[in-house]
C-alpha cells in the first residue's frame, strides 16, 4: 500500500542535502524554492489573520531569514501592514531577499533591540530566525529574542507563525536548546522532520503544516524516510469487518496477569480494553486478595487466582492463551517477580507493561526468549530498562526506542506526546501523534496494554500491533476528552474504542 508524502518523516540533514537536488531535477531554482516557501506561509497567514492585520517578521541571518524577507514583500502586496525586525543577513539568498525588501522602501529594525512593548503592537509575529538544523545551544542574542517573544505572547493576544521549525527547537530530537519559540502554527518545508513530532514538539510547534513546495515526489526518490506516521488507514486495513459466521474462538484469548493487593483496578481496565478492542475471551490470573474485586467489576472476565499455584500450574493455565498481558498492577515483590519469571519462560506471545517492565529491568535475562515480545514503557520505565535517566531518554527518544527494541529483542513502544514504535529488525520507526492531555492519568497505560494484547490475540501482524494500538488508544483519548480534558478517566475510553475498532 503506497504511503502518502504526508506520512513520511526525514532527518534534517537528509532534507538539507537533497532538497536542492530534487528541485534542480524539476528545473526549480533555489530562489524559486524560497518564493514557494514564502507563498505557503502567506496562505497559512491569510487563513488565520486576513489583511490588513499587523505583522512583525523576525528574520535571522540565514536562509530561514530569507524566507521571512520574501514573505514580508508578499504580505505587504496582499494588504498586510508589515514590519521586519532582522539580524544582518549572511547567506546569499537572505542578502538578495533583504535587498529586494529595502529596494521597495520596506523598513527594517535590528533584532537585538526587540522588546515586548513593540511586539505587543502587532497581531501576528512570524518567526523566521533560525529554522531547522540547530545543533548547539542558541547564542545569547537569539535566546533573548526568543524569550522576549514568548514573554510578549503570554501577556498579549498574539498569533505566532514559525517558518520550517520554531527557533530554538532541535528539529531532529524535539528538544529546546535551551529555549524555543512557542508557536501557534508551523509551516515546515519539503518534508516532515522528526523533532516536530515528538518529545517537547507539541508544546512549541502548535498546528503543523507540511508545504511540499512541489518537489516532495522528486525528493522521495532520493532518500529513504527515517520514520513514518501512523494514520487511520493503517489501522482500518488491519480491522476488516468480521465474518457473519464468526465465533469467540476465532477472535483470540487474552490472559491478563497482575492485580496485586490494592491494584486490582489496573487489571480491570486492561481486561475491559481487551474486550472492547475485540478479543473473543479474556481471562485474568491474579492475586487471591484481588479475585473477588476483579470478578465483580467486570462479569465478562474469567478470573483465576494464584493461591498455592506452582510454576507448572501457571504454565498449564497459559497454554490456552493466544496472548498474555503481563504487568498491570503486578507489583515488584516476590509474588509479582515470580509470576513474571514464569510467564516469560513460556512460548506464549507476551505484552510486557508497567511493573512487568520494572521487574525485567532488575532481571534482564528473563526477557531473553524465543517467543514474541512487545513492550510499552513510559520514559521512566525505559530509563530503568536502559540504566539511564528519564531526562536522557527524552533528550533523544529516537535512539532510546531503538535501543529498547534491540537490547530486549522486542517490538517497542515509547510512550509520550509523539509515541515512537519500532521492531528489533525494523529500519523505519513509526510515529503516532494522536492523543490528548486527557490520557495523562493513572490507568491510561493499562488501557493501552489491554488493546495491544487484544490485537495480538486476534492475529494481527506482529509489526502492526503497537502502531494500531497506539492510534486506537490516542484517538479514543481524543474522543473521550471532547467534554473536557480535565477529569477524563481511562474508563471513558471504552465506548470510543468500541467504535474505532469497527471502522
């Protein structure tokens, strides 16, 4: 199935090295490319703030600044009241664009004198300072400009448009170094970049638009994508309508293992999610003290306890399972650790989450298994698995998810805004940008693990499990939060989830 250019993600260096080659193959000059970039930004501006809005354009010294200079001329001819505030242009294209603005009597003010009071006089601020490819911390002058802009935005009604990438945001890793423009809208050129889609990106990028500039198809032929976005069509093709003669035995049997005393709710959420995602049967293997609570909370769950259970008993119990979700409410004490070791020692496919991950972080050898393994850590759990810190994980999520997949020989999903997914032998990372702040609540991860376990049991391709589960979970979170993000509960995802798995 062909992948849309809107789903393809390329590293900044790939775009920088190949965009001019792609343009030249179509007889498009660098100057024409800059014109097209500026026109794309003007179109975004016109949709949000029609003329004669007041627009301040902050231009840096390089080609990103050049895009800003060209946009200034276009915006003024379309009726906008435009003021350019700029650093001294240094690239040839920026110098040409600046000269053209000045030849038309456009006024310019120095970027180093930018102040909050002046910014407050405008409706729109365009950030054309640095764009993509920032590899070191901003220098003092750009830091000051970024902080001044963000400060003004917090006190005044301003709409901020960033060209290609918010200044200060590292366009491959998605982290501010050390500060970044808080844009409302970002128009990125030629191809999507990784740092616009994960880590801190959601805070700084705002709404993201890809402007292909008419060369994306030619560019695709020159470079292999670094990553691809998970979209609705990816999920729908794995969830076709069911046969009219289907029965529960055809839709998989999931076993949820967990539910230490005081943590039975995690198992209930995972079990409900597995059912709502379409599993034919869901069983629970839990602590004796949690048995009655779980059984009464959801009558469709078949609940067994581990009272006096031996390793042989547990292995035999799991023989009937098509998938095991190991970890919701498991705890890290002797009971949970013992179950973790026994389950991972079987040949049943396992989705490992929550305390299952924390136990494996202490006993890495237990994860050395020939049967399939899927893992869904948040940054803290990932840090424990990789013997590092959460901050280090967030500084380079792309590297972290690859290490997780390779070191545990597992299909790995790294949670967060811009969920990353990769298999142990995959070249291309998958990105899921669906979701909502409503999912930032205890129990949300248990729902995700239940969905993934259900998809494993239903027989989806191994590499499709986590991308589909992430999209379903994120989209259900968005729909559940329509009435308000604050106060949305993981249990609120169940009704949207049921609709989403029936596309």
